[in-house]
């Protein structure tokens, strides 16, 4: 099975940067570029403070990379496409041969 990876995404990891007041700010640093396929999952409704909010999880397919490699996405990282950001929630192998990974993600506002 060959996947059509037609979206160019930047894999980013969070870093703590000194804010000058004894605390830290979270900044994002690019780890590299991955080609991907983005598919919507099943939408659901979540309770908002004043009204229901729709949520659609995403399945993002990328080429596999060995455990520990900088190019292997991990939960807590994100994928960026221009101004759009996708928070990575979980990662698993997509196929038995281990050629692709599925990143379960949600779109979030850029920080």
C-alpha cells in the first residue's frame, strides 16, 4: 500500500525559553519537514462555556522513522502548515511493514 503524501508540514517541538522574570515561555523550534496526508476523523460535539463546540480529530500519515529519531513525531509536538498548527496527541504505526506512521492530532490556534 502506497500513501499519497501531498502536504508539506514542519515538525516542531516545544522549548522553554527564559522570559527574563524568573519564569519561562514556551517557544516552538523546527525539527524538519515531513510530507504528509491529512484526513479528518469522526467529528463530535464538546461542551463549551456558552454553547457546544464542534471538534474534528485528524489522522496525519507520514513516512516512518526509527524510535528516537528527530524526524519521528511524538505526542506533545506539533505539525505546522503555514499558519495552521496540528497538535500531536498520539502516534502509532499505520501498517504492519512499518513504512508509515499515523499521528492522531487536532488543529489548534498558533501560539
